[in-house]
C-alpha cells in the first residue's frame, strides 16, 4: 500500500462540480482582483474563526511581514520567533527593518511557551511570533500575558481549536497560508491576516495595495500582495468542509496512538486543551533519517522538515549569535513527519505503523 505524505486530491474529489461552478462564476463575472469573492471569503473566514477581521493577501510569508508592519514593527525593533519552524516565520521579519530573536520550544508540543519566549525578551522586543506548529496550537494567550503583542502564525493549523477559540483567532494578529498542501489549501499561493482591531485590519488593507487606500494617494511604501478572486472562490467552497476535515485529521492522530506507534517513536503532545487538526504527524526517533529511507522505500511518505533549524541557516547567521536552543537542536535531529490527511483511512494508518515498527526493529 502506498501512503503519500500529502493527499490533496481525494478530499477534493466530491467537491469538483462545486469548484468548477465557482471558477466559472468568476470567469463570467470578469473581475479577478479584490472583487466580490475575496470580500465574501474575508467575511466568512472571519466569522468561522471568530477573528473579527480577515484580510486576504498573496501568501503566508507576506502576511507575516504585513501584519508586523500593521502592528508598528520597524527598524530598531526586535521580534521573538521560534527557530524550530518553517524558514518563512523568521524570513518575514527583516523586511520590516526589525531583527529576529530566536527562542526555543517545548520538547513535547514543539511549540513556544511563555517560558521560552520570556528568555528571549529584551527592552527592544516589539512583538512575538507564536507558531502553531504541525497543527498543534501554541499557548498564545499565556504568551500575550507577558505584555507583548503576539502574532499567531497559524499557517499549519487551520481547523485546530484551543480553549480560547480557533487557531488563527488567538493573537493580537494572526496569519494563515493557503498553500495547496495546507489544511485549507488554495490551487496556488494565498494567505490572510486576521486582526481583532479594525484599525490594524485597515492598516493591512492599505499595505497590501501599495500603501494606498484609494489608488490615488500612497501613504506608505507597501506591497502588491492580494488574494485573487479565483483562489478566494475556491477557498469559499472548501471552508464549509474544514470542520469535517479537521475532525478527521485529529482522528488520524488518535489512530496512530491507538495503533501502538508510541511503542517505537515519541508521539507529539497537543498543548493543554487543544484539539489539533494535524497538518502532518511529527514523531521523534533517534534514527529518524534511517526510518525515513525505509518508509519511502516501502511507499510511505515520510521526511524531515527542519533538519537545519532557522537560527543555523546561512542567511540568519548575523541574527543568531546569542541563540542557545538545545531543544530545537534536538528536535531538528530527531523529528520525522508521517502522513496525515483529511481522507486518510484507518487501514493506511495501520500500514504506516506496521512499516515504522518493522523499520525501527
């Protein structure tokens, strides 16, 4: 049995007619940039998350940069960010003029905590980026209680919930990516910024369109960063399925545990009260690379994501001098991503566990 790391086609199969109709409506309407589909998707996404305001942008990376600038982050400021994350979480900071300051994560949840963030705070800290890693949800409200605005990077956690609400609605601002493999994926790039404060949302709208509110007067040097109508129409169709998909992703994690995967690997631990819609199921093993080779040879998609954490990437060398992140370094060496999907079968989970068990033996 072949089990891909990502299966985006199977969950979409029942939606093909509706997706084609949505695309045709955009084609017939002839409006492709910042039209009625984007406006409707922004309203529906904000309502689903309970986020107040949603603003569509071109991708998840620019969402972070624009959100930070909307918070007033700029030259001379520092932004605390975990190193155990996708590179974009930190890459989006220098374009604001601010400096990334790397913090460690919790060994079990793989997310930042108030303690790991507190260790990196300085008088120059203007914001913290809390990443909802692999579908887990960081303790955003507890981190915000430290007194610094929190940007919740929820790119990997659409559909996950925490005691305080949906991932994407927990921070001062939050960002999403709609990259095709994400829990809520477009048919190309796309992203969004979520904001509680209408003034912050308005600043994001201005920045996404060249720093202009009216296409006549340009108040800031902004970005050409807009979610287009076709992608918004596609995402609207899928948004209604997200709860069901998220429940299935959460269930796959429970199936892995019940099938005995924890006998041979260290399983991820959801943060307290979180119902994680796992984006990928990341385990730990001392021979992770050997397992990955064996699994791929057996037709099971498996790979490491962050073998070189961000603070050890060449482009971040000038920012990482004071970073001592032992948990991050350990996770980078031992983590391995296993398949999760919104349509993954129980038999597929059992097969993955059997292959892992044989490879580990």
